[in-house]
């Protein structure tokens, strides 16, 4: 969850309006002062108040980046421990705490993290608190990270499905040593449910991206078991695509194998067609050939999958991808099936024609590429048969050889 550290948005403006009646004279003077150059010492005794004001928060953030140890400690002592939790959850105050986690000394970071202990779940589920928890995960030592993990372990599925909490779980998976992530086992038996969830699908991808195989093997096995259904889900298809692109070759192969016999069906599906495209790109040569051969082979009723794919708003993209990645012999076979259908489809239906715009272009590019290859091959043959000293005769003298 990324947000510029000095912006608060519309919600912040509403809070700003609500706080107008409670501003101290010093804060009012600060907000109205145009020429005075303020320092951190000028706001001594009012740091917490300034932190919850849009302009005051921005001022403190900027000063923290260049403050000396005395100034940093002055600010810290006003925040801790009385106002820490309050500011962590504040629309503007949370940015001041984040700056302290970035620029404070080790003792200050540990004290801030300690103040959060016992509140990690509540803060992770809160709009602004979750940002501070994520920042703390980046800047505290592994022992402190382990405390955060322990507080969330019994609530991890709730966090994964929460609009704010899922970002904390993702950050833990990315940043904490895997042996400390004791909550990963809670995902077992829930992979299908998580993969089809708008936030859960992101968390699963972070697991496959960052964790060792012994922690993800059970999760991957569950994923493969439901691969076809997940490939057709609006969120699950992203998890399947992630494994196809970044997974171990054996895991890719198992998913590709699930597509065998389902190419036309999956290609016609809005979400699954993206999975099929990814499979064509990432599969090994023999598996890719098998998938394309299925496209080339007439169905039991005699109909052509290629023709059906040309007519379909999603499958036509799969067909285009197949034309790009196919071996030469299969590419030629596809072209032979496509060409006779193009003109007829254009005449019979403008609707189909719109889907077919890219296919003729691909065929044209293929012809151009083939001609270019032929020219290069012919040129190479002529150079091979030329006299051995021809290049030397044509080559101008190098600067080093000029008197």
C-alpha cells in the first residue's frame, strides 16, 4: 500500500476542517505565517498537535530528515509513550511516525515497535495504522518482527481478507525470515478460497514468490488440483499465471498438463484465455506443440477449433499468440487453416471482423520476416563465396595504419 508520505487526501481534508476549532494559537500562527522560518524548537510542547495537522505534519516530516540527535529526541519524547498509538492511526500523524521509523535511532525504533505490541491486529486492520505496521516491519530487527507475527498468527486469514490487513501480511512474507512465518500453515486447506479472493490472491503470489519450497509445496499441490477452475476465476487466473511465469518447471508442467483437452473451452473464457496465452509462452517445447496440435486437430463433430477461435472475442487472442510462438511447421499449418476463413468471415460479419484485425497483420508480418530471412541467407551465401581478401580491399584503412 503505497502513498506519498506527505499527502492526506479527501478524508484528511474533512478531518482538517473538524480540527479547526481546536487549534492552539501557536498552530494558528504557524499556519498563517508566510515569512517566518520555523524550527522544531519553535513547536516544543505542541509536537502531537502539529502532527495531526496537515501542514504541521508536513513540516515535522521535512525537519526529521535533517534533524540532529537533540531535536529528534525532543520530538520523540513528546510523542512517546502518550501519543504513539493515537498518531499511528491518525490521517496525518501516521506519516510522522513513519518518518521516525526511517530516520530515528535504533533505540527509538525499538520503543515505537514496543508501543505497538498488543495492538498489532487492531493497527493492521486500520487504514492508517496498517501503513505504520508495514514500515515498522521494514525497520525493526527480526526478533521484533517475530512479535508482530505472533500477534497475527491466530488471525491471519482475517487479515488476508481485509482491505488493510492484507498489505501487512504481504509485507511480512516479503521481509521476515521464512522460518519465523509460523502462520503460513494456516493457509493449508484454504488455497482455493484465497486464490479466488481479491486480496487473498495477492498474498498467495507473495508466498510463491518469497518462500522456500518446503513451505509452499502443499499450497502448490492444492492450487494444481483446482487449476482449471481457478484459471476461469477473475482473481484465481492471476495466481495460475504467476506460477506459469515464475514457478518451478515441474509446477508449470502440471498446470499445462491440466489444459490438455480443454484448449478451446479455456480459450473462449474471458479470464482463462489469459492463462492459455501464458501457458503457450512459458511451456516447454514439447508441451507447447501438444497444446497447438490440439488447436489444429478437428473436433469429433468435424468442426475446426481454429475457426471457432477466430470467431470468438477471447479465443482469437489465444490464436494470435499461438501464431507468434509456434514452431515453423505448426505455424504454417495454422496459416493454412486461417487464410481461407478470413475473407468469408469479413464479408459475413462485421462483428467477427473486428476480432480479426490483428490476424491478417500477423500473417503479413510472417511473410515479411520470411522474405527478410531469405534475403539475409542469400547475402550470407554470397559473402561466403567471395574472395578471401575482398573485405580487406573494401575496408578503409584504420587510423592506426595512417602515416
